[in-house]
C-alpha cells in the first residue's frame, strides 16, 4: 500500500478537517497514512487507527509566517517532519495544506531538487471547454523567473501532462499578451527562443483565453503571472455565481429557473471547486508533494491524498527526472 | 456639439459596422462625427449626412501590422489622420477599433504625451460585485514597465476614477500574487515603495480576486500582466457560458430553467460584453482617445463614441494633466 505523510497541522481548518480527510482514506484502505503533528490536538478526531500512524511534534508553521523564518526556526515542524519521512523513504508522498511558501522551502531543503531543476513549480489543474484539464505552471512558487526557469517549467509540465495525466503529445505554450512572436515581454521572448529548441509540441505564445478554450494543455508562466491568472479566474467565477445567487433571490420566476438548472450549477461548481481537485503538485522536487489550498476541508484533503497516490503510481517523480535528464544532455551538447 | 474623429477603416468589421455605429450617433445629434477613411468604401453605409463629415484617405493600417511599420509608412492612414484632426483642434476625441498597438503609437507620435507621462496606459473597465466598475491599467499598452511607469499609472488611474467616473477617494492597488508586502516581484516591490509616497487611498498589493469582489477601484499592473488578466477573465466567462449553453441543449428541464433565468443570463452577458462598454481610454496622451476591441460592431462603436463624449465633457485630459503636474512637482522636491 502506498504510504503518504500528511501535515496534520497545516491549513486554516487544521487539524480537524485534515485528520478527517486523511482518515477517510486510511479507513477505506486506499493508502496508509502518517499524520504528522501535535498528537494531543489531532487525537480527538481520530476514531479508527487502521492504516493510520501518528508522528508527534508540537511545532507547527504559521499560515502567514515568512518561509525563510520557518526554514530557520521550524525544522521540527509537522511540515518539515513530513518531508523528512519522505526523504528517508518511509513514505512516498507528502500532502500539506499549510503555508505554501514554507512547504516549497522545506520541500527544496529536505527533499532536494531533481538534477537540472533550478526552481520547482506549482502546477494547477483547470477545467476547460471540452474534455480534460489545462495545466498552469508556475502558479506561485517562483515569482522572479529567468528564461531557463520557464524552459524547465515547460519540460516538467510536458512530462507531467504526458506521463501522469496521459495526454498524448501535450500542447505547450507560454502565457503571453498575444500570439504573435512580436508580443511578450523580455522574459518570455528569451524563454521562447530556448523552448523552441526542445522537441515539444510547442505552440509558442498563447493567450489567457487559451487556458480555458481547450487550445492548450500546458500553460507556462512565472509564478507572479501564474498566481494572478489563478486568482483572476477565481474572481471571475465568484463574480458570476454571486450575480446569479443575487438575481435568483429577487424573483420567484428566477427561483424556479434555478431549481430546474440546479444540476448544471452544481456540476459547474464541482468543476471549479478546488476541493474537488484537492491540490497541486510541486514539480521539480525529488519526491511527490501536493500543496493544498489553505482553506482545505475534509473533502479537499481526501482528494489531495488520492491525487498524491495517483501521482506516485503514475511515476511523477520518475517522469520529471527523465525530462530533466534530456534537458541536461541538451545543455551539455550546446556548451560544447 | 462635441466633435469626434472616428477611424472608419479600423476593426475587423470596418468600414460597415464602424460607419453604422458612428452614424447612429450623428443622426441623433449626440455628437458631430468626422469619419476618416476611404470614402468610396465608407459611402455605401452612409445614409444620413447630418452632423457627419468625411475625410478621405485610401491608406489604412492592417490589423496585424507591426506598430513600428505603421508609424514609419502609414502617416497618411485613416488612423493617424484622425489623430491629426485631434491635434489641430478640429475634433476633441478619437475613436478607433483598429490595430491597438498602432493606435497607441500614433497617439503618442501625433498627439504627444501629457508632461510627466513616460508611457500611456490602456484603462479597461470591469464589472464587479456590488455597484460600479473596477479599472485595470495598463491592459496592454506598455509590456515592459519600470517602477515609475506603474506609479504614473496609479496616479492617472486615480485621476480618471475620481474626476471622470466620479468615484470618491478611489481605492488603488498594485496587482500582485498576494497582499503581504513580502509578496510581489522586483517591479512591484519598487513601484510599491514609490506609490506609497503619494497621497492616494492606496491599498498596497491586491490580488486577482480583488478586481472582481469590489475591494479595489483602480488595479495597476504592467501591460503584460494586465493583458493576461483581461484575457483570462474573458476565458473564464466564456467557459462558464459555454458550459451552460451545452448543458441546456441536453435536457428539456434545463431548457425550461434557462427560459425562466433568461433575463439574468442576458443581464450578465450585458455586464460582461465589451460592446456595451465600447472601448478603453488611452490615459496619458494629450487628448481623448478610445481604443476599441477589434471585433467591434455597430453597438460597440456607438457606445465607444458615447464614452469619448462623456470623457471630453468630464475633462479626462485635464484631470490627468493635473495629476501629472502634482507628480512632477513631487519629483522635483525629491530631487532637491
């Protein structure tokens, strides 16, 4: 059985929702769970010990703590101890809904990076027109990027899409302000020249609309732009649903209409709901690490653990590793 | 009567939709229009000459032409001739649905910039929760920005919001990947330090969600990020409506539900439809210039002209000018 360490103290609703989500997995025998955190605080929510172990530590990383501070002072935190269990081989993946900057810092510090990766990237999955999902990376891991970072994101995203999500020949694009080669900013122009050289199904620049119209599978950006793209998406979806909620309250006719369309509204909300996806993999670290939304509830945590399990089974780490070996060989050839 | 030059040859549906939109304004006596373009091509759509003049030129800027090329070779284009009419004082505003990069280039070249403005910015208006609209700038004018550019955008956006849109003490924020001061990238960190020094109702960093939840009035970013924010918004809204269109087709129950909710769907689409807004002002040039979506139809053009008229009446140019005088005085004091 795949064994997964869960940061029991990370997230706005920790430890309750985290423990409940983890336990729903262990109880069903879907994975073996190691809950890391303050035993006294977690225990009230543990009702079934099958496939569930606890590792005690009273230290936890605050949600708003500076990652550098956590890295210096909180090596004994539930978050880092989860990564240490992964490093030592006791578990095959880590799931945390804690401070995502700190999770990234500890993942790099404790697990280390896959050779050839300068910066790991957070890859988020997005609903889109037609089948499947679009992958956006980096969604907020590395804010100030160099062209080589974007190139590595493209290769990692491609490997993830192909090997883990099973997308044949993923279409990869750089998120830009227009499709023409004359568009883009300093960073994307240099990255574009680099990415072209690898044998990807590379579309060049893609626009924000392409993330949702099904034209692209892997959308590459720096973490600053990626995070804004993510939050703008959230904002627009919230605005639209808020608008309908408001309007429906105001008329009996609209209420009846909503009643008849309820299944569709629910289906879409399910598509858009982060708790349905569970979390986002951190690509480029030497392991499987799922970073979850701070507001993760039991369902989100359950889905995040299932995602981690799937990524272990599909060989996420191995496929990124392979892609980066190609990247390094290519770099060496160029340097000659 | 306010007199407005309209680029009759700019836009995917030019000249037909442009002429029809312009004429609907002149016919009603809402403004006096100067249509600039190829007379032979425009004339078939002109049925009423009241308040409508034409200025002939056979040259027109292509939608995909490099702005630098247009600037070198197309000084006689309908687009630039419209700006020349503005420069000479014959009209008080220019409206164009043509190549927006070229429109920006000609606006700067022919009208010039307001003193103190290094880069003009395209300011787009967005629906949001509650009342009013949010202003995003720059939505794609200047891709690679310096911190002083963002500072100028903040001041211009603030002046536009306060004087033209009538928002008391507009809340201004820099679009970033998180609210904390530790977030942001190199550009926003330096811009943040600069903008703080002006007496704006400045919120610091705001997130993508804040553009739509009503927390911010003026959202500042470089043109690369702004354009992505704009297109991502479009993509998410399209995705949601496409999803409902699809779902409604599949069941009789959903069709009935849609019938009952139709008014709400229409109301939202109106809110989100760029043809309802008409266009976006280019802030920082020495005049009033409205840049429209390339796909502008008659209605969009009509609304864009009404927007131009309103901005002339409300003293858009004068209020930006005043804000930039304050900016320059402040810079001088600092240099001492």
